[in-house]
C-alpha cells in the first residue's frame, strides 16, 4: 500500500501543467455583447473593463488622465468626460439593450447592440461593438475583446475620446 501511494506521488511530480487547448471554452462574440448590454442597463462599466483590448483600455486610461488634468486646471467647470466614457451614441439611459446581428470574421467580429426606449420607440438606436481576437500566450488561446465601438451617429469611441480634448 505504501509503495502504491509513493508511486502515485512520485508520478504526479512528472505530470506536465495543464494548458488550454482548442477545446477550451471562451466567450463568444454574442456573449461579449450580452455582458456589454448588462453593463449599460446596470450602469456598471466595471464589468466591461476586463473584456477590452489593451489598446482600448489604454486609450480610456489616457482620457481619464487628461480629464483629471483638465479638472485641476478648470475647477468648478464640467470636464470633457463629466458624463463618463461615451460608451454609446447617445448619453440617454436606455431601459432596454439587446444583442443584434453578429458578424464573424477570422480575427474580427461585429456585434450590434440595440438600445430600446419603451416609452419612446422612435429613439431606439443600434451601435456596433468591434471585437478583435487577442492571443493570450499563457493560456495558449485567443479571446474576443472589445477594440472599439462604432456609433450609429457616425464616428466611434476612440475618436470621441480623442475629440473630447481637442477644443479645449
């Protein structure tokens, strides 16, 4: 009995670490859209921060830094990001958010985000999440991440972040 236990213990020292493979379950573009919608109707953008590309997260961090500097230089005035990050075409709170059409390419995806206003249906609009597959070597897998948001009004999130500080 002791020999069996020792043999198992010794063998476990030589087991290679488990890595993700092609069968690893990762978030699908539609699920990224669902998470995004939940953050919008729940007024909680913290859940979105983990599903952004590094480049978009860096652009957002840079915008917040510029916003803080602007606030210090202009005390009492509303800063460019006074309403927060412009995650959608219009700043109005939409009571409904749903994932629409999902378009997949090899390393990119588009996910329609449909905002609904039950009391004013003519105000409904659709923005589009632009996703990119990001390789994560430590997991030996690629994950979908939000790289930008195309607004229904034209333009996009990255451009809005840049433009917010141009006129000041």
